[in-house]
């Protein structure tokens, strides 16, 4: 995996389909100077979604590319790649992008493609993870940032944070609490990438943030 050097501002490409609150969290961290990145291009596969409005408001380049206008999945994905290549992205972030990406796209961006998922993977992959966890009755769930591989939510895990499930929760209140954590860990993971602090070893990602200090000698 190539690493941007320390202090360098990386260029992000972001894929969205919906409300774009994770996109908003990334925008705000960049604007606050806490994220060494700039957003080169946002692509939405859904016309008129909230995420597109957020880009316009913050003068971020945004394109809507819908898969219906392409003859094949590969042609659609090539169009995404072509757009991102125009701005020389260092990292692609899926932020509520609701279309499955084929191995063609995933392999093109191996080690440079992140996703946020609203559960503690490998528990509850796939759609509606918050409701899956709520219905199952777990006491702790959470959020995961991971590199994307060809499986569904199976890629190497970068950061996770736990969220307790309260007796008084509904699936909706739980989802909101998870979303709040997503907004914290996604920018954090991107910053680690920007600092070149993510090292992939097999399916493990070393982040250099969880190391305990050397044990004192007596
Ligand atoms: C988030 O819960 C994210 O984990 C999931 O889709 C949702 C997107 O929300 N992949 P938003 O569009 O960022 O508001």
C-alpha cells in the first residue's frame, strides 16, 4: 500500500447515496484543520440526495453518476474511476454508498478504499446492521471503519468503537447513537491513513495507536 508522507494533504474521493452525515463530518474536520485532506470529488449515484446539497453548500466538486446510464456494471465503475482519476485521489471513502462494487473496482483501489459500517464487524454485516443488532438483543454494538475487499463488509478493520444498547432503546435511537460514533471514527481513520500510519499485514491493520509503552525494567 502506498503511503502519503507525513504532513501531506491527501486527496479524497467520496462515494455517497443518501443523507451524507458522514460526508458532513469529514467536511467539518477538514474545515476545522483537524484532517490533513481535501475532497477532490464526491460522486453520488442518486440524484437529488442530501449529500449532494451538502457538497454544493461547501463548494465541493460533486457529480451524479447513475448506473442506469451504463450498459454494464464495469462501465459504470469505470466512469467512477475516470472521474476520480481526473483529480488524482489518494483514498476513496464510501460514505453511505448503497451500491455494491464489483471486484473490478475494489481491486483497482486495493488498500485505498475505506468504508464505514454501523456494527462491530464481523457481527451484523450487510444492510440494516443497527436493526439486526437491536433485534438480536446484543448489549454492545458499535461502528467499524474497514478497508474494502471483495466480500461484503469483510475487509481489514482499521478502527472500531463500541456503543452500548440500552433497555430503553428503539432501533432508531440506537442507530442515532451509532451514527454519532461513526462521525468520530471515520475522520480519525482517514487522518491515520493521511499520516501514513496504517500498515496492512495480511488482514490485520496496524495503526500504531494501541501500542502499550515498553514494560518498565526493575
Ligand atoms: C451510515 O450508517 C453508514 O454506516 C452506512 O450508511 C449510513 C450512511 O449515513 N454505511 P450518511 O449518508 O453518512 O448519513
